[in-house]
C-alpha cells in the first residue's frame, strides 16, 4: 500500500545545491565566500560551544536589537531565520496561501517558485528583459487582485544585474499598498552602483516594503545559516508565527554579532571578491563569451545552446560551476587561484580551437 502524500508536491522540484568539487578543483558552483572565517568570529563561536546543550534565544533578541540600532528601526520589525531563504519562506507563508499569487522575475533565485508552491500559492514568473534585468513594467502589468507578494532580487541571482534606485522607487510607489514588495538584497554588499542599500531606504518610506539580508555571502557564514529581514511590524509578527522554532542556532547568532563587530576587516575581503569578479568577467569576454556585467559575487554567462560546452571547458580545467541547461552558467567569484584556474581553462580551449583551425 502506498502512503498518501500531500497533493501538489510533485510540482515542487527539490532545491539543487551547487555541485561539489573534487580534490584540487575550484568550487565556483555556490555563491560562497572564498575566505575562511575571521579569527574573532571563530573565537565567538568557540565560546558558545560549551553551552550547546541549551536552546538558543528563539527571538535572537541581542542580534535583533543590534540590527535595529544599525538601521534605525524598531526591533519589532527585525526578523531572523536560517538564511535569507528561510526568511523568504516566512514572508510567503505570512501573506499568501491557496488561491494567492507571488510574483518574481525569471530567471531569478531558484528557490522562489518552490517556496511559493510549498505555501500552496501560485508562482507568477515574469521574464527578464533582453539585457537580463527586471522588466518592471511587465511586472506591474502582471499584478492581479490575487497578487500578495512581489520579490525583487537586487542584485539578481543568477544574472548579477541591478534595478536602479530611482527605478525601484517608482516601481514600489506604483505597486498597490496591499501587495508586499520584498527586496531581496542577499548580494547587496558587492553592489558598486548607486542602488546599493536602496531597499532599506524604501522600507523606511513605504508601508508595503520588506528587505532581505543574509550573513551567508559577504560575512562568510553560509555554513551556519542565518539571515534577517526588515519588515512592516504587522508582517513581522506573522513571520514569527510561521518561523521554525529555534531555527537560528546560538552559534549562528554569536557568529553574526561578531561579524558585525568586524565589518572593517570584512570590507577588505568584499573588495577583493569584487576585484576578482571584475577580472572573471573580463577573462570570459576576452575568450569570446558574452558575460553579463555583475554587481554580485558571481558572473552570469547566457551561453544558451552552448551552456554544456562552456561547462565542459571549465570542468576539464578543474573549475566546477552552476549550469542551467540551455540558458547559461553562473560562476562564483573565488580566490585568485580560482580565477587563475578559470583563465587557464579558457586559454587551453582557445589554443585548442586555434590548433584545429
């Protein structure tokens, strides 16, 4: 006898983690920091190890107060979760259910459609423009009476493109106030445009805006799983109701607080990642691949039918990437050694093609 399962889950694809890399290869398939944890962060975590038999502070009160002070907001508007993906899930469950719609650009963060379906709502994917950016006019046109939430991933994953601050302001102002606009700024620290941090300002000025941030990328805490949101207090209250109890560990909270204390050190690391991102983009373009200029910690190559070809070239050169069949490849900005390996792989392929000509 087959046990009954929930209807609709067959339409939900399992989230696909970036491929692991064999020994000696560069793992650029996940948008992780190439740097090991800071010594001060390791020390903060080690100091909490002896109390692992105790439950963490479920409300993460110290961290929430710290973030509220940093952004000049009420701590009641700060929510935490096991990475920004869990925060995104909280927001969806807080406002949407069966019969409701949740909108996002596509391609964008791979988890959005699955999270929406898990909540019982309907995903509405609006294609990106020809230059791989959000089509804000089309998104506005796609709003219906069933629309409850709109995600704007800025910078966008996997394309690395950004919506300008003025464009974003106009978009938010045009969205009905009974629709929550969630500005997902998981990669905001790598943004070198004037739009950097625009989400927080919009949260302060508009009653229907929430902002997502994470400690996984720039802060290098991907393995500890911690992110946060600034949300309207009425939404934040509902997020806490749907959040996984004790979902953010004591170790993660300690590491996040220590990371906030070490932002000067982290800024130097972020600058290095950005420099490597720019070099990675230029290498790809020089090799004949139409890489997209990025403001995140990765570079997108819309290789289309040649996606498998580029993935193979890099894999044979010891570089593991994130490929989307028939669409393109996302390559994370790694260490100098990682980018050197990408360069060697591209040069080897160019030399092979020249030899065949």
